[in-house]
C-alpha cells in the first residue's frame, strides 16, 4: 500500500521518542483545511479506494469516478444482509483536507490520517 498512516495521540509521541526520530523535520499529516480533488483520474480513484479499504479492514469499496471532486466528504455505507432481513451498519465518513500543501484523507470515526501520494487537491471555502 502506498498510503502513509498516522494515528493521532500519544502513540505518535511515544513512537518518535523511542525510535530517536523526535528531531526529524518531517511533519506527519494532520487534518487541515477542507479540500476537494483538483482532477479525478483512474490513479486517484485507485489510491482513494485502497486507502478507504485499508481503513475499513479490507472491506471492498467502490467509489464513483468523481468522488471528492465537489465535496470534501465521502460517506461509505457498509451493508450486511442477515438471514432474517437487511441490517445497515453505521456509515463511515472520510474527509479530504489540505495540510502543508499535502492532500490528507481522514477517517472521522478513528481519527486516522492518510497522506495521499498521487492526488492533488485544493482548499474549499
């Protein structure tokens, strides 16, 4: 997988301190200003699909080709079909933002930030 995964909280500080990387100039991705993709492409859709699938523990995801081009949020509804009827789990929300000139996708339920390597995005008002 090509995404960088960063979780918020004490785990980052502990990991940096124990590996001696605390003085490193690299800033982990954080949620910044709401953003949309500048241009949709097959590569961008593939990258987003891979990141979201990983965030949802391997759940197969299908995104529209223009996902995140007009809105900074995408909602993924998981469907489970029980023997006695249909059961819908709570949807997962992912938000695209621009932080330090980098596109970052945040899984709102977990607070995990994913730096997009191939996508270009722009901040929205």
